[in-house]
């Protein structure tokens, strides 16, 4: 991993952490999120997985996508709806 990739990854993690905290405020079903992707091809490969206790409505998914995209725009990244994966977890 290059220094540039390390810095990009650190910034991405920071921004997704901010998005996570914002989503916790606005959605009781939201638990946490994680990301997957190749750092050298982040624009093409970034996927964000959202873990929640109940399935999000279409509006909640739209809001989650908006919050995440707002945070990652400084990296010149934007997720499309198919880049957001929702996983419902149970107790």
C-alpha cells in the first residue's frame, strides 16, 4: 500500500465514521456500516454496507445514501444506490 493509498484510506474511514454517527442520530434501526473496495480503483469499486435491525424504507435508504455521499464528496467519490448494501441483523 502506498502512502497516498494509506492517507486516502484514513480519510475515507474518518468520513464514513462521521456518516455513521449522523445516521445513528436520524435512524433508530441503524447500527453501523463498513466499506469494501480497492484503494487504487475506489471510484469504481467502493461499496458501503449498512447494518440495521430492521429493513430501511426507500426514503431511509435515500437518506443514508445522501449522508454518506455528503461525507465522501471531499474524496471526489459518490455512491450510486447499487453501491449501498443493506444487511438486517438480529439479536
